[in-house]
C-alpha cells in the first residue's frame, strides 16, 4: 500500500506543475488581457510598455492625424486649458520629460 501511495505522490508532484504554465508572452497578449476583464486602455498601455522595452516602434492611432489639423489643434488646446481633466492623448507617449517648468505647463 505504501508503494502505491509513494508512486501516486511522485506522479502528482511531477505532473501538476506542467498544467499551470503561463509565460510572460501569454500574460501580456492582448487577447489574454481582454478575456480576463482588462479594459482597452490597460491593454493599450501594456502593448506600449512591451514595445518600449523591446525597442520596437508602435503604430500610432489614426486620431493623431485628425488632432494635428491646425484649427482642431488650437480649439482642443483652448478647451484643455479651460478643463485640465480633458484627455490630451499623451498617456505613455514617447516624450522627453523636462524637469524645469515652462509656460505650457499650465
């Protein structure tokens, strides 16, 4: 009886960890994150972080072209000056962080 218990214990010890394998690539996959209830903003942030770490360029959204039109650009800047909580689409963008204050920090 002890032999069978020992053999079953060894089989369980060697086979159970193989069922729980999850790599970093699996955990940062967009489909995996969406299926586990993360928002689209979180998925986009993870994709940007992985691309920055890997040194790969991440394609920009089509919205960027629309927001760079001169009239739209200045109207949005005016509304962002009035309402600082307005989204300026600069979350996790590649930019240099200046440690000194400037006129456009308002």
